C-alpha cells in the first residue's frame, strides 16, 4: 500500500478536509498544499492560510479499469467498478488531483465538466478509516 | 572537459526471468560487454554506477556492493543511482562526468531490475512509489493513470487520435519481433492494439509497457585511451538532464514533459547539433502517449504534431527518423532501473552498424530516458567517431 502513516495523514488534515492553501503575502501566489518557501517568489514563511471553495472544472481525466487500482483502493473498486480520477482546475486558478464520485465514469465525465468537493471515506489503513475529499458533478 | 566514449555495451535477455536474481541478470549484461573488448581486464575498471529502483525492496540498501561483487569488482567505488525509470540514464550521466573531469579513465554504468516473482499487491504498491504519495495516491491514482491524464488532455488540445497511440505499439512490436532479447518478439495488428481491455482510459493494455526483469551495462572510457581497446568507439557528444515537480497537477503543462525539454536543449547545445541531425533514437515509451510526447519534447516535430508524426510513418525504419528500433519499453521491455543504459545499448549497436533493425549508415543517435511521470529526465547524444 501507499504507506501514508497516521501522523503524516493527520498533519495534512486541513488540506484533506478543507482544502487549506497558502496565499503568499509577498507575491499573491496560491500554494497547495502550503509550503515553507513560496513556489513563485521563493520567500520564506510568507503564506497566509485560506480555504479554497472546492469548486472547479475537469481539466483532464482518466478511468482506472477493473483490477488496476492500487491495493488500498482494491476493495472499493471490487464493489463499485472502474472509477474516474481528474485534474480539476479550481475557481481560484490552481489545479488539484482528485477522485470523482457520484457519476458514471464512462458516460458522465468530460473535460470542462463542473465539479465540487464532497467529504467521503477514502480508505482504511492501519485500522483507521481515512476520510477526505472527493469531487462530484454539479447538477445545474 | 575530456572527451568520453563508449567501448562496449551489454544487455541481459529481457522478460520474465523466473528464478534469476538482480546480480545474476547484471552478470549477463556485464559479460556481453566485456566480451567485446579483448584486451580489457576487470582490474582496469575504476568505478561503477548502477541504476535501480530496487523494485520489490528485497535489496533496497547498498545494492551497488551486491552488484560489483557479482562481477568480481569488489573494492572499487560503486553506488546505486535512483531516479525511478530514469535511474540508469542518471547513472550514465555521473559515469560520463567522472571521466570528463579526469577523475577516472574507465568506468561502467548500468542498471538492473527484478520485477517478476513478486505478488501482484506488492507490485502494484511498488508501481506507485515514484509518484506523489501524499496527494496523487490518495485519489486512487496509478502510474498508467498519470500518463492517461496526459493522453486525454493531448487528445483534447491537439486532436490526437487513439489510432496514433496504438500505432506506437504496433511499430515497437514490429521492431521487437526481430530482437532476440526482447520480451515480446511478436507483431501485433492495429486492430488488436485498438481493442484491448482498458487499463486507465484512454490507455489499454497495449498502450502499456510490460513487467520485465533485465539488466544492462556499458563500458565508458576516455576517448584517447579508448583507441587502445577498439577502432570503433562511440563518442558521447552531448548529455543533458532535468527535473520537474513530482506531482503532475503541479506542473506548468500536462501535455509536455519539461524535464525532457530541458534535458534535450542541454544535450543539443553541448553537441552543437539540432533535432534534425539525429538519425536514430531510443525514447522512453513506458506508455504509447509518452513516445508521442517525446517526439515533441525533443523537437523531432512541432508541439501537438506527435500523433501526426507516428501516423505518417516518420519513425518507422523507412521514415525520417526511426525511433525505438530495439522495440522500445513497450515491446522489448522495461526493467525500470536498467532502461536508460539499455537504450544506449541499442544506439551503440546502430552506430557500429550491428543492429537487427539497422538504420542505413547511421552516425548520430539519441536516447531519452524519463523517471516517474516526468519528474526526471536525461537525454544523451552519441556519434560515431
Ligand atoms: Zn510568493
């Protein structure tokens, strides 16, 4: 399994639960996750934490075929079948990598589709259920 | 900077080498290389650079000692170089630098990987270790999945067709059908390649490289000293390298591998050559889309024209620039850490006129070796002296 230890997972909970990014007070760049050095201007400890809205559009996507999931997602895939993963371009302008849910990956997903974040169970490891965000289509 | 040449190159048989250990595979490659130079003795080799991901983790620490011991070189400085699928490309880089700087006269660079004889779950775990663990992996992302994201976007932006992706697989299987060391020595049809089961849409099983055991090893020498050993050394006239963000979503472009663009520019500048001067190339086709991106990133065609380039047959044996004449990662096989110097093996044979799929009178060749999903890359330009 992709070993993300419990302390490491905990440290990133603000990102995994609420999409907390670091806005650089020097150059305005959004760093996700927040970093010590700003990715754009290189300044140290200049980032103010803000919550991203969790809304955006699908920039590109793939559908993981049956049997191809990483071990920690094998159980979910056995139950639900192929699932879609997208790089989503958020309203704030930056991109993130997410799993899509509440949709038929082969019929519903396309580039440009509007999506929003939803809190979900991700997987279980070391006897702890890991929760985090997935994205689902916005029905207009 | 001293001029550096390759005087010999060896490679193990690629494939499912059941029961063979890392070091046994490396011995095969080493012995083939040593057999090409009559008057070179093991004691003349001064240092070893060994690329490996140590897939499966059975000898993750200090692998270089295991490897040099297997070829009776114990005592010399040796190190394992790790940059995922780009490991031995980087091992080669450090080997070249050690000679160019005057520190060494003769060294070996190579790589080894053992990917079979491992449970499926362990294998799936190891495929993910070179990606972004904290974020990409938590979305259920896989290694083919990342290249699939590039393919979907490339198709949208440039109208690249699935047929173009599948044509890469057909071409590379055709080359491999005449390579006795290839994992898949059989041709496939476009129809087969188009209609295989999905791995990560839009990539199917024929868009993906196989799981391979294998090793490769090249012997490098100061070009002046090389005359003592061979009349036909192959000079390394340019070598470049680059890196990029580990996670795909953080990169400036999803349809370009910037590490490859940087490595190519660096290598061409050093060689004082241009993409149009290259007569044969081995590029990193871990997935079919990766070969199309390579055409564009190296500069063999304009951005977005990679799909057209394969469909027009420009990279077949009769084309403008034949690519992956050994069968590529797709059909020859991809023993992760061994791939970079296994590409050098093919170009070395091409430039000496000894290849199964010989490009007529080729004098200048190029290799392009990518780590992970594009987080590291080396490009090397070779020339007949
Ligand atoms: Zn800044």
